[in-house]
């Protein structure tokens, strides 16, 4: 992914400083975990000395004014690459058992300094469970940005390579818990359930190929709505521009404008820093 890098805790702080200078007030943090620390249960996610928690603490200590959003899922930590615990025969992702772990993961992230936790796993009932767990632990102020509408998309490839959740040469299928790309009615149902369960912000992911879904969710809910312009969207714009097939800056800006026009209040994008710098200047 051109211009996108995995960071150490030190270089991450420099990146956060640049973001603040450019006028960005929220950063999203995703861990990349060495293969030797992964297992089927994702137990390293509970190690409060892991790179995610250390990074969250470092950001909040250095930049207390910066809002930090932290991913809540097990796929960075699991040897099989799934977002949750799996059955003994490795055929199914276990919903309820996974939710229990996600609740503790969210509490750990809040304790480390996360202002917003973002469950990206798509397990049923996890928003309500995480809200209850955070409140019981004294983190009522921590917001939940729910990956309410997350499709089993082919656009995630570059990110999965970068974070190490792609196992072997072939992408694993997450279609048993992520959504069918052909289904928009389920998107409205999932968003409504997350709103009922206590989500503070709803999200649609991916963004560009699902502008109709963003619009549909926007019209069905008054909650703040985020859209995630994912790694494949970002990378294909760069790739086509390098081949001279399109104008990089105009297509970058048009892609973001379309997401905003569809109804997103906020956009998670790898273009954020360069666009923020241009806007400030």
C-alpha cells in the first residue's frame, strides 16, 4: 500500500504528531502481531504488555487531546486468522464464546486509554455485551463505534496482508459471520440492532462499492455514521494512477466526496493525512 507503513510505538507517536498538526483529531490503531505469539484462542490479546496496549498508553500519555479508536477483534492474534474463537473441528466460529473474550478485550483497551472501541468482528450481540461490560468496569464514557455493516468483501486483501491475518496464499472465508455483498436489507437490520444495543456510532465497510448501503443506513438512523474506505479501495486508485489510467488527486478526492455525499458523517481512510494536509494548506 503506497505511503502506508506498519509502525513501532515510537514511529507511531511521530505519525500521531503529524496527524494533529494536519488537523486530524482521531486515529485508529490496529496491531500487527508476530506469528510466534498467535494461537487458536488469540490469548496474546489478553497480555496487557502487548504492542496494542503499549501503543494506546503511549499515545494518550504524549497526546492526551487526541482521540484514539481501537479495534476490537481477535483476528490479529489468532493463528487461523478468524475474528473469533473456532470450534474443535475448525469449521465454525463460536459466537457467544467469542463475545465473552471481546468484552475483556474492550475493557483492556479502555484501560489502556482508548476513547472509542470499535468491534469489527460481526458477532451477534457483541455491542450490548461490550456496553454492559464497559459500564460495569467504570468506562461509561468510552464510545462504541460498531462495525454494524461489514461485508465479506474482496477489498480487504492489502490490509490482511499487512496485519498478518491472511493465512497462506489464499484468503480465508469470513462469510459465515460477515455479510453477503448482495444483501442490503440485512444491513438495515444489523444497524438497527446495534443502535438498540447501545452503539454510539454506526459504520459501513467497505465504503465506495457500498454507497447505496451508506445512504440506506443514513436514512434509517440518526446516529453518527462512519464509512471505512478500505485498503483495496485505496490501493486500486494508486495502482491505476501509476499506470496512467486516471488522475490520482482528482479520483482520490472524488472517491471521498462520493462517500460523504452518500451520507457518511465521518470517513476512515488511508488518504486521511495527505488530504488533511492539503485542506489545511
